[in-house]
């Protein structure tokens, strides 16, 4: 039993030794393999390290020498690396601690923040355009392609990007786009008909005017791409000489030579002018441009101008007005025959001379200089100056001047028309002297009227007193005829005194028109109503509130009082009325005074306004009242007229200037 166990232990021990030995062999083999792999890995790492250094050196050289800016920033937009191109673009050095976000233009901060989010979310961003402000304060437009840089754990640690300055490109692109738009707009709005064909005679561009000239029922856009090889045949019926039209087009297209101002006569009477311009690029034919212009009016104007030129040349040469043309230096360029006669100088003596120095008296030269300055600004003007003729005589000229322009609208000088007003000036002086004498005469006449009025009234009062004494002394001795005669003397004296007062009042009406005060006509009519005796059977009716005038209150009261008192005096109806009304116009007030009295026969409508004219031999009427009314109305630039029929009443109309 014991021997069996020992044998078993021996066999187990032998197996264990065999297994250990086998394991040691396997371990030794694996160790050898591991050593070999380690050597291979060490060699590979060495090679890889050298390759990395080489590659890094190569990349460093590439990024340092690349034309576009290369920038690496951390996740907070701080620059951690950039090449020379980036330094040149931004104006900063790496050691200046640059924050890329701070360089973004204020108008594009929000746009840039959105771009950063996109980059962090998508790992890259391309074709991103942004405006930045570099160190010197200037703004630049840049184009950016960027991507994230990850660590071994695939976490983003930085971002790198290529930044290209496209400021000039954007400006050039903008200018090109504007130029294209301007060119397209210009072509579309040209008065000329434009047709641009390529080398195959396909339409590149045309405009509305071209379609109108040739009655083409299509828009310019619809014609683009159409071939024009047979267009001449289709349009030739519009022209007076259709065969010549087609032949000339074919000749121009075949010869490819510049042709300007071909004249074409259409059957409807229009005249077109045509240019043919071949287009070459690097001496290679690329097509041609047709330009058509409607010169019908120009041709007609040219003929009319020639006719008018001949007509007005004759008029200018013989008209009674002197004509001078001068340049900006006041040098005389042209005069007409009348100017020669007015000045006493010949054309040869005046041409090239300064008109200011040659003709004007010294004291008036400053006037001409000031007026010439106005003409330089494009103003026309008229003014008076004194001229010294060649013989030394001083004359007065009225000059009307206007600026002279060239075809570019620039003032090149002026043209003056001269009228000799010496005789008119003399008449004006005579008129002023006459007015002064007349004013003095009026003052003397008024003074005389007052004196005469006083002197005449004194003997009248004496006569009146003597008659009264005679009547009292012989009260019981008079016969009826004597008493009647004495009463007639009293009435005559009373009428004579009234006549003297009215004459004095008439002479005083126009003595002073300068008084201007606010006159409320409602108050005036109230005063008149109190002054006049209005019988119970007559009504004064003021239809509506009257306006306020700027005038002399006394004269306005005289005006209305005379008309109303006349209406009352000659009213024979019971009941009777006097109505006052007015209308307003832009420059005048129109008044009416209407009554239902005895009326005035039409043949006397003008006569009643003349002094001492009365239609009724009443003792209280001198025939001056309406003359005073007419004089006051004239004083205020108005008119007065009457409408009346016998036994039906009278209406006086008159206007007063505001």
C-alpha cells in the first residue's frame, strides 16, 4: 500500500517536473519574442521620432513661408502660434498676447460668435468671411478656413486656420458689380438704340430703344441669344432704300472696320444715325456693337437754326438796342452796329478792350463789377450806368445782362443788351421837378381856398346881419312882396355859405393820403346814424357787420355820410329804406348803398359825379357831395358806379383797396 502511494507521488512529481520544464521553455521562447518585438519597437520609435522631427521641421517651414496667414489659437481665442504672414496682416507679434475675438469689427461680433459655435460643434468651418480691425486701426475683410486640434483623448485643445486678406478683392468685386449695374442701367436708358453681337452674330445685349426703332415686338431680355444673320432682311421694309440698308450691313460685318455716323432715311420720315464698332480682344475678333440714334429733330433744328441765324443776324445788326458780348475778363468779343452808334466807337476800337474801362464813367465801374459777379453765378440782371461816349458826352444806359455758357454748362462770359435812356432820365427829372411844383401849387391852392373861404364868408355874414337889421327896423312897413324878397335873400345867403363850405371840403379831400389808422366801419356807421336826421318812415339797414379798414377815419366818414344823407334826402317812399352791404375780394372791399327813392335817369349816371352837377334844384344841394365821394374813392384806388331807375331807387357801388 505504501509502495503504491510512493509510486503515485513519484509519477506526479515526474509529470510536474516535465510540465515545469515545458513551461520554462515556453516562457523562454516568449521572452525571446518579447525582446525581439521590443527591439523592433525601439527602432520603429526612433525612426518615427526622426520622421516626426523631419515632418515638423518641414511643416514649420511651410507655415512660416506660406503666403496666407496661419494662426493657431486656444479654446479661449488667445493666439498661441502664427506665421510671418499673420503678423504682417494683423500688425501684432505673438508675444503681444492677442485675443482674436477682440480684433473682430463691432458690427460683426454676433456673426463671429455664431461661427465659433459652429467650429466647436462641427470641428471645422470653411469659406467664412469677416471684417476685422488690425493694430493700425484699419478695417480689413478676411477669408477664413479653420479646424479644431484634438489631444490623444480626442478632446479639442486648440483651433488652427488659414486667414486670407480679401479686402482688395472685395473692393474690386464691389466696383465690378457696380460698374456692371451702371453699365446695364446706362445701356437700358440710353436714347441710342444699342445692339451688341458676338462673333457668331448672336445677341449679347440690347435695349428698349433699339426695339422701338425697329418695331420689334419683344423685350431686350427675350432677344439675348437670338441670331441676327437675317435681321437686316426682316427690317429693311422700314427704310427708304431697303437694298442699300442690307448691303451696307453685310459690308460692315464682313469688313469688320469702324464706321461712324451712317445716315439712314426711314419711310416714316425719321432719320437715324448709325455707328458700327468692331470688338477685338488680343487681336481676336469677338463681335461688334451697333449704335442707332434718332437725329430727325437735330436735322430739322439744324435747318431751322440756319434760317433763324440768318434772320436774327439781320435783326441784331439793325435793331435799336446795343449788343455786347464779353468774356470772363470783361474783354469785348462782339458788338453790333447800334452799339457802335451809341458809343461813338467802331467795332475795331472796342474789340479786345475791357468794357468797364472803355465805356463807363469811373464812379459807375464798381456797379458793373458787382453785376458781373452775379452773372458768374448764373443770374440775369438789369441795371443803369452812366457811359462816356468817344466824344466825351455822358449818356445813361439801361443794361440787361445774362450769362453766356459753353456746351458743358460752364459760364464763359456774358451778353448785354444796352438801351440809351438819357432822354427818359431827363424826362424823369423833369417829372420830379413838375411833381414838386405841383405839390407846392396844391399846398398854395389849399391855403388859398381857406383864405378865400374865410374872406367870402365874412361879407356874407355882414349882408345877413344887415338884412336882419333892416327887417327888424321896418317890421311893420313891408309888403308881402318885400318880405318874400327878403326871405329869398336869406335863402341865397345860406346856400352861398353852404357852397363855400362844400368847396373848401372838396379841396381838402386829397390834401393828405398818408394817414393810416384802423377804422371800424361799424363805429363809423353808428356815428353817422347819430349825426343825421333819419325820418321815422325811413329805415337804415346794415345787412351784416362791416370790416375794419386802414384809412383816414374822417375821409371814410365823409364818404359814407354823403351817400347815406343823399339816399335819405331823395327818398319819397313810405316806408323808405337805405341798405348798406359789402363783399370781400382778394384785393378790395366792395360796398353798396341802396335806397328805394326817386331814382336817377341813366343818362345822368356819369354826370352826377362831376362837381357842381345836381339834378334837383334843392336849396340844401350844391352838387359837390358826390364829387367828394368820387375823390375819396379814387384816393383809395377804388371805383364807384351807380345803378338806378326812375321811381325805383338807386344803388351806389364802390370799392376800396385793402
